[in-house]
C-alpha cells in the first residue's frame, strides 16, 4: 500500500509538504494527512475557519471521497470553492463536487466547483469532496446532489451516478468569509 506522503514525495521530486498550518501567513492551509475518510466518524479535522482558509488534498481514484470536520469561529456566510492549483491532476478540477453536512450528517448544501452556507459561531459542519459521487442516506437514496436533489436522513455512504476515469486529482479548496 502506498502512503500519501511518500506518493507526494515521489511526485514532487522529494520535496515534503508541510503537515500543519502556518497561521502567520495570509493563506493558512490544512493539508490532508494520508487519506481523509468518507463518513462523519472518519473525517479529518477539526479545521478552524476562518483561521484556516485553504484545504489541500488528493483524490486517488473515482471511489475516493474526502470529508473534513470544520469548526466556525464566528457567524458568517462561508463560501468554499475549488481554487486553481498548479499541481499535477489527471481529472478536471472544475468537475469536483462539494457537499456540506451538519454535525449529524444531514445534508445542507451541494455544488459543482463551489458551495456556500450560513454558519453560527462555534458550529460544526463537514465538507465532502468527490469527483462525481453523491452521498446516500440509510434508505439508499441520494441524500444531496449538486443538481439540487435533497432527501431526508443522514450520511451513511456514497454512490457513483456516472462513469469517471480520474486516477489522481490534487485539489485546493479556498474558504471565503462573507459577513
């Protein structure tokens, strides 16, 4: 099994990427450690927003989902968008789907390339990133889709609604605050 950090070292000429954020920089980045999980119980984080304003990670195959736990530091409208990234990607970054869930896994919002939501101070939410996969509820229905589909229930898994062929997608998600 190939470890995430060793793969990045190989791809980027032996250079290692920082594993923690540097809050003294204008851009404070959370970098995925190994592989983020795909359910609430296996999400990476917590990530304090707006202190952290960028998330970087990778999807390794069409079935890979990354889920991050976010903690809002203040009341605001949070906008998440796929940023242009100069790193190697086989898949188109513009096709990435972004999903927001509450702390119980209920679907809040979804979009292709960007999504936004009003949050309260100290609110916990989860950001899901996929390349064409939609989340499912316990009845096996699509819980939330970028096309506007919303059903009741909470996140219990993911489905593949179309054929996708990416092998490696490195993404960078920008987090913007609108107060």
